[in-house]
């Protein structure tokens, strides 16, 4: 499918500004990256109402808990935000956590891990894992079934996939039953072919991805060994649905990841969000039907493992 017309118009306006900033020597900073991601909230629709929202902590890591109107005990959705491992926080992703709670009926726990460059690899990953382990013991005062699912986008999806990678290595244990990885970042070596195909003029650039990774890793870190998309894989990994954006430099690594999981005996599924760019979930007002579809597909999969044949 061709690029969605709303994104074609948006990119036609954005790309000249990117070129102009580069010509003027403007360099990104962690603060500017965080502000840029937060600015995408301008495209959000009115926030979904949730019966109760609590600020708490798990394993010493701040979390925000979204509790839908309880009729009976709920499954828990462990929500790990993206943002290039550097940007994003509980507030920037509040809209998405609310939508997941509203569409799925799950209690959603959004984790506020430390970000790079202040907290380089593997600090944020280890904090995410610590919160997940604490979550496996339950949530005081919240009626839950004991079943935990994962939902994450981009760099947050890298963290969930990295936890699964360490499960495959026999290093960690995970209580996650099913997980949705939305336009995930899976290869820190940037070897996927669409890093070239869509690495310029499609919102997320290969140059920006490289900059994120350079700020995440310390000199000498083995980026291949840290890449969840490069394995290992085995059948102990959670049942995984990968939703890949068609016009995303990360697209090919999402495809390769699902293929490798299946080859290793894992349960893995791929859905291609046709016509979409990286981070399309932020653009609710522009591509409302596709964002609705995202949460519908995710909720169905997390509830019973249902996967549609197409987007």
C-alpha cells in the first residue's frame, strides 16, 4: 500500500524543516529529543477515561497504574514506553496507556525506567525487569488474575524483547504470557535492509537511530550481543505479536525477528500496519482509524491470542 495521504502531507511539510535545520548546523540534544516526542501529544484525541489512576513504585521504579471499572479480577498489562531509549515518560505516554486499559479491560502498569544518556545500557533494561519481577507478586489492593501481558513500542519494545532474549539465554525468568511489540527496535547494529530504504524522509531517520544508540551504549559495549533481534531464540519466549509500520526503517528487523522466533519453535506473529510510519500511534487525530485498529488488534491478541490475517 502507498504511504497514507495524511502522512504524505505531514512529511512534505516536515522534511524541508529537517533539511534546513541540518544545513544550519542544528544538533540534537537529549532535551530537544524529549521535547520533540512530547510535542506529538498535540495530535492526541481526548484522553480515554479510566476509573482510577494511581502513582506507585515496583522494585523501587516509579509506575503509574490504570485501573478500569472492575467487574471481576483483570489480567495485567505491563506497559513499557518507547522514545529512542532517551525520550518519553509516564506523562508523554499517558494517552496510550489509557487507550490500552480502555480497549483491553486490563489493569495497565506503565513503568518509568531511567533513560539514556544519564542511564546508559543496561540500567533502564534492568530497572524494567526489576519492576516486572515485583509485579509478578501482585498489586496490593487491585483485583488481578495473576496473568501478565506485555505491551511496548519502539525502544520500549526493545526492552521487552531483551527480557525475552535473556529468558532464551537462561539468564532471567519472565511472567509475561503474551506480548505486543509495536514498531520495535530490535537490532542495535542497524543491519536491516529497510534502514537504507526508509532511513531518510520517513519521519524516523537512520541518522537519528544511530545517535540514539550512540547515547545509549558505552564505548566497548557489544551491540550485537545486546540486540534482541539477533538472538538467541527458543520456545520459552512469550507468545509475541509484532505490529510493524510499513514505512519504517525498523521494518525489516521486525520481519526477521518473527521469522527467527518461529524457526526456534516460539509462537510469533507479524501484522503490517500498511501505509503507516514509525510512531504512528501518536497521530491519533490524523490516522484515527488505524490507531483504533492498533488497539483493537492488540486487545484481541492479549485477551485470547487472536491474530487477524491482515491489517
